């Protein structure tokens, strides 16, 4: 069976120089044991490897630094003199014991075997401008801000997406104004958060991250797919902090039930894929030990070997038809004449499962456009644009359409801004 596109599945303590204050925002609680370690022997040759471990209310979390790149580490356990964790993105795990010199002596395990190594306390490596904002519960959230100017643009990816989802548009929009992408809880480089991860929880995190990083509003919010839920909830509950909005092929409220009416066959396919992942107990099994990407479990678990990423994304998806839709419905409001552009796909073949018939795609298109028209109508200045030759990932298929829409909304927001 072909893998379903994410939007169909969804239907079922450092500051960046250009992004905020120069000092980390100290969390109120818990007291974070924020420690960096550096390896004196490495599993991949001469490249340096550093590891950060810190405490949150949800447990220990961290990241690995290698050759200037960062990767999340998961399943961090420190019990007495023993430490272990895994690095899903690199198919690596680590297990060690602390010696009398207070260094960790152990081994990296990869598909090629074990490599002995020693890890000791270290100062942070050069993170090359990457920003981690500390929240009051100890979580460190990744925020990537570029450019200067107001209003600031905030980019929120779709289900399972990260800051990398915006790689083709981020720098271009930053030529116009400060532009910030962030990783939601458990996604990319951000620490996992408490469950459920419904749209209200994500909007709260977004607000907390921007506030802690000193990014002043009002903002132009950009949400792709499921990200539409989050930015609309933010606008519904914090309207004074919003200067404009761009929705990129957005998911609609209650879309699962609406799709079920017009394409029950496709809905059954989606349910089957989701049930297989749940039946495999992915959240627990991906935490038991490192799962290599050539393991069949990797594909069963929606193409990830990161237990936290799976659990947090699954919580977002599971919350969509219930709590998240209810929250959006309860908080719904008129956006007045807020600058708003909704971009809708023009290609209804790209990325669709083979099992979807032409009738299914026709039904999907009817519901999809209707939902986008409803979102456009939230503002008297709303505009719906069909993007030719673009599937669901418009920011990848036709990035200039997203760049142009965001720049237009920024320009309109500047025109509406009160004189200083």
C-alpha cells in the first residue's frame, strides 16, 4: 500500500542574535541541570561530538551536536552511575557508566557494531546562531529567526513537519521582515511536551516561545495544513497579537467527518493505516531500543524511529476531530478586515494514494475548497488563491506563491499599523 500523505493522515537555553535577547530566558521551574559533554573518542572519525542534557517536568531531554549540526536525543535515562540515550536520526545509541573521575565511559552502538568512547563535562560548542528558548516547565524549544523588521512572521508547519518544512521560503521572506520558524513540542529539535497536544496547547506554546524570546507582536501568522489549526486558534484567543495571516493549503475544522461523507473508501484506507501504527504500539516500542530505519517497524510507525516524535504527532492528529475542532469552534470570531490570504492547491493528483478513485478526488476537492472558502470569509479582506501545479505542500511545489502571499500580507499589515 502506498503511504498516505500526512495531511490525509491528519484527517483521521540560547538566544539567536537576530531573534531575541542575548541571554537565555531562565525557567522558573524546575531547576534545570543543563550540562554539555564532549566525547574524547568518536564513532565517526575526527568530527567532534557534543551532547546536551537538561531536565524538564516531563523528564530528561537533550540534543547532540556533530559537525555543526544538531540532532534530538531521546529516551535519556540517568540512574545512579548509569546513562543511556538514543539518537534516532543517526541510528545511534549510547550506554555508559560514570567512573571515579566523573567521566562517562561506554560505547556507541550503530548497525556496524559498538565503538568505545569517553564523555566528559564541556562548555557548549559553537551552535552557529541556533536558538533554544527555555520555557517555565524546563523545556527547550527550537526557534529559528532570520532577518529584521516588523511585523514578525511566524511559520508553523503541518503534521509531522519541522522548521525544515519552510526551507525554500524562509530566507526569501526574511528579506522583507523578521521571520521565525519553530519546532513544536517533540518535533525537530524541540523537547517533548505534556499530552494531549491539541490546538490550544500548541497555541499556548507558540505564545510562550515568542514571549520568552522577546519577539514582539503583533505577528503575521503562517500555517500549513494542520498548522492552520494552531495559527487560527492563536488568532481567535489572542487577536490583539495578530497583524495578518496566510494559510497554506490549510486543514479545516471537522474535516474527517466531512471527508467521510464524500469518500468513505479513502477514509477506510486512512483508518487502516492509523490502526496499524497503533496496533504496533509504536510509542512504547520505539522507546524500548533503537529501531533502525531498515526495520519494518520504521514504516509501520509512519516512517519514524523517534518515539517522542511519533507520540506527539499522533496526539496532534488524534485531537483534530475532537478537542481541537471543539476549541476552534468555541473560540471562533470574526477577524474584521485582517489581511488574510488562503492558498489552496491546484493539483489534486499529486501525493494522493493510488487507491483514491477520480470520484474520491472529486469529492475531496469539493470539501477542501469549501473549507478554504469558509476560512477566507473570516475576514472581510480575505482572499482565496488557487496555486496552479501545486499539491498539498505548496511551500515546496510553488514556493514563490507562498513568498508573495506573505510579503503582501506584511505590506498590508504595515499600512494598517498605527503611527508610532
